[in-house]
């Protein structure tokens, strides 16, 4: 079976690259993924999926098989923007192959995973690998804006709950089993506006919040450390104020914190740390965990707190070991097992709902959100083979 999977996956490498070029040539910012979803639906129909649905917020979910063991392969198909256009030596949506790499916005993060998944679907169908499985292939939306919201919808509203999930975010074709969590925190203070010529008549909201800034910098130095995931971090990522004019005392100020959570840290513990600093400084300030309320391209709003829990799977977990077995069988060597630096849909899948998940994807994490983004062509067939190999292994043994 190993030989057949590799032969078929390698034989598809050029078509995978071509399909990735097509997908990445279609801009798809969060909430604007409709054209990519339509193209994926066409492709799933051509492959012969048993069922294809586009749900209420725009996720596309294709199904092969109807067995008792349920496994899902996930790729978010929204991307970040281009950023500074001057940092690109080509049009970011003029996607192309050069030097053994596919170039363009989203080819690594993470339409390459989507293209490889659908190639795997072709292999799975041709070799009839899903006899005892139900295999879902999900092209999910709005991940760049709100990690995991798409999977909250799939689990809570679509009522689809797989036994296992393979995330196809870029891993450099390594097996990833964890990531730090994250959350956003907004702190705000109210002041009293007055004319700038007589500031003593007002209360400056910026001055009120200023003592917190140094304390937050010091907090970063003493946050928890985990041997595998590393240290928790906090950084002030934005500050803004409001005043009646540029010659007036500001009556409102807020700061935004990006908080990365290592193992053992939660939203409750992180908020408690901030509230303790405010109490110590005797500042009248409001602390909030923001809620994401943007519209999907379908027009639906599906709110979610901007809290994305830390998650990990132990190295001896059966799903990790199934991934190791797939890799060893196909490629004849030991895989590297590691974790992501950034955040993924695993925050909801594993962090909230407790479903085991691992990561394996084409492309490198360092290419995510970078100018002149690229992913190796060779990774595309390797990822497709790995996904088909995972189904073959799970099909014959209960993870």
C-alpha cells in the first residue's frame, strides 16, 4: 500500500501545484472567501465526494465514506493582506512556480494544505482507503481574524464532531502536537476633557493609564515557562486615546494587550494578573476580553470571545503515534515532532472541545504572513501522501 500511495501522490504533484496556484490567485481575506469556497466546491464535485455542504458561515465540508471512525483534515482558506507592496518583487496574486517553489500570498498559510488535502482525497478514493472511516475535508473561514470560530460553528451548529483532526497549517512536513494559546485584553481609563491651555482643569486619561505600561512590561519577564511550549508572553500592541481636539485633554485612553499563554495559563489567570496590577497601582480602569463580531461572507455574525486556549497532545497519544507510523512507513525515516509558534484552529478543536488533533502541512511556519511567500512543490505530494497514509492506518486500527 505504501508504494501505491507514494506513486499516486507523486503523480499528482504538478496538478497539486497548479491547483494551489489557482487557489492562491484568488484573494480571500477573512470574511471575503466566497470565490475560493466556490472553486473548492467545483473541485470536490469533480473528485466525487459523497457529500459537500457550505454551512451558515461559509465553511465548506466535503465527506468521503460513512464509517464509524471519523477523521477530519482542516485547512483555513482565508489569508492576511499583502502588507507593504514594496516588499514584494512580484504581484502577490500572480502566483507561479519558480525554483521548485510555489510563490504567492497564501501558498504556505495555508492554501497549500488545502490543495494537498484534496489530492489526498483522490488517493483515498482510488485506493478505497476509507472503508471503516468517515473522512471530512474542511475548508474553513475567518481563521486569520478569529482562530477556531469556524470549528465552533462546525461542532456546535453543524453537529459534526470528528474523533480526530489533522491540521494542515505549515509545519515543514514535521508532525506538530501543540501550540501556546493566546488572548486579547483591552484596558481602558476615563478622564475629563479640558482645554489644552489649562490641563489642570481636566483629568488626562493617558496619564492615568501610563503607570500600567511599565508594570505590564515587567509582568512579561516573570510569566510561566513550560519545558515544551516555552514561556508565556504579554506585549502592549496598541494604544489609543480620544479627546475633543488636538488642543484638549484626552478623556479616554485604551491599551490592547497580546497575551500568549503557555501550559497551565488560562484566561482567568491572565486577567487576574492584570487586575492585580491595576489594584496595586490604585487606578480606576476597566479590563475587558473583547468579543469578535464580524460578518461572514454569508452575512451571518457568530460571536466568539477572543480567547484561544493552549493545547497539546502527549507524544505517546495514539493519534501522534499514528502520524509517526504514517511518516515512517511512507518515507522510511523518523519524523521530527514539534509544536507551532503561532496559533491555529486547534485552539477550539482541542483547546475547547477536547478533540485530539495533530498538525502536518506543506510549507514553513516562517513563511506565514511574510512578503514573497513560498512553499516547496515537493512538500505538496509529501503532505498528500501523509494524509492518505493516516487514513489507511486509522482505517485498520482504532486510535
